[in-house]
C-alpha cells in the first residue's frame, strides 16, 4: 500500500510517499508560514518523482500537532480533502511521536519538545520498551521549567529533540546536566517533524489497522488557539 504523508504542523512543510517497504519520494521546505501555498505543488512533485498518480495512494498520514495552529489546520484539511476525493482512510500521528522516532540514541529517555511560543513548550517522553519506542508520558504544555521537572523525575539519561529543546537549550542544560547521568541534544536537522518519518510510523500503524475515518481527525491543540486567547483577554477587560 502506498501512503502519502503530509506534515505542516511546524515551520517546516514536508510531504512523502511510502510503498510499504521504503520512502519512495519526499520533499521539505522551511515555509515561513506559507504552508497552504507550498503544499499542493509539493504533493504534485513527490508523485511525479515516484512516478505514481494520486489515485494510487491507499492511505493518508497527517501530523495533527501539537504545533502551529494555522499549520496544523492546513495539513489536516488537505489530508481530509484528498482522502475524501480518493476515498481512503487517514492515520493521524502527533508531532511529538514523529520527533522521537527520527532520532537514534543510547539514552534511556527521549524528550520530544516543541516550541509553543508565549514562553511555553509542548512535550512528551518516550522510552525503548521491548525493542520499540513507546510514549511514557502524555503530551503536555507548560514552561521549560515544568518540562525539565518532568524529565528530572525519571532520573534517567535523556536525549532532547525538537524546536523547544533548541530554543531553551541553555535552561535545560543548567537544570538537567547537574542531576542526570547523561544529557544529549539531537542535531538541528531533527528539530522539526518531517513527513519522511511520518510515513514510516504510518506504515507500521497501517499494518495494525490503526486507521480513522476522515471526520474523526482533529488537531491536538493542548492550548486554545491564539485568537481565542486574545478574545478571552479582551472580553475580561
């Protein structure tokens, strides 16, 4: 089965195709919020690179966040529209899952950390259990300090990955290095979730039948969109 992956949850826009064995084609750009304009040409490009028609796709994988609100909506809406047209199901995957799957480390814990702006980060923790990386803490939002406390509570060697880890690297180093046995930071090339990793995850989930229908896909916000926050602030004044 060929799976089309769409990832627009962060400043990177990426798409990829997977045929059940390997990634057939992929494309990535740093869009500076031009997600909607970039996405359709990129899908056309990877289909041409893989020499397939969109009708050959058997499923859509999409990053549901957490991340940029507008970016998440663009990716999900596009995935839903394509899935409806070609009549295929969708596999939703979080940006935190994608980040953790993209890195290789001997550390006991992988901390996926996405910049949430407003001085906050989204995060979740992962461990290698029975040869597979599994989530061991639910996705959360809070200050870098709260994230560091969550990591420290496990007391294990940890690799940090994601835009949030990079943006607040100094604070994480100051809080974690004196206490944990080992602290590593993933390379910048792994700082944003990419569709090439998304489709690898989606292929494994497809084998388990972890599909959802088009109308069952929704973004993982964890925090109200900025427009709602601004309106609430104005209303309370």
